[in-house]
């Protein structure tokens, strides 16, 4: 009699536990939603990196003296206007500078 009750309760437990396992698998996240979340996280990370770079550049500028800041701004404007590889002065202008 004990065996029947033990096996019966074990069988009942297995029968009740099985549907819960199936439900747990169905409640997962879909691939499309996961891609969407990853894309959102990547955009947020890129935004945070840009924000941090901007903060560090501002802090670096604050650490410089007034003359250095003016020179840095002038060179940055010239580089922005002509591109990063063509910010060199023309040859006659280079003759009469330091």
C-alpha cells in the first residue's frame, strides 16, 4: 500500500511539474525583441561614450592657460574648415612664423 501511495504521489508530482516547465519556456523573449533591445543598448552606449568624450575635452580645455586655449580654438577652426589632414599654413606664411 505504501508503494502505491509513493508511486502515485510521485506520478502526480511529475504530471503537475511538466506543464510549468513548458510555460517557462514560452515566456522567453522573442528574437526580434532581443535585437531591438540590443540595438537600443548600443545606441545608448554610443551616446554615453560621446558624452564622456565631450566632458573630457571640456575638462582638458579648462586646464589650459588663456593663450593655449585661444591657440587650440584657432587651430581647431582651421582644421574643421580644411579637414584634419590639410591644416598646414601655405609656404609663404610658414616663412614668417616661429
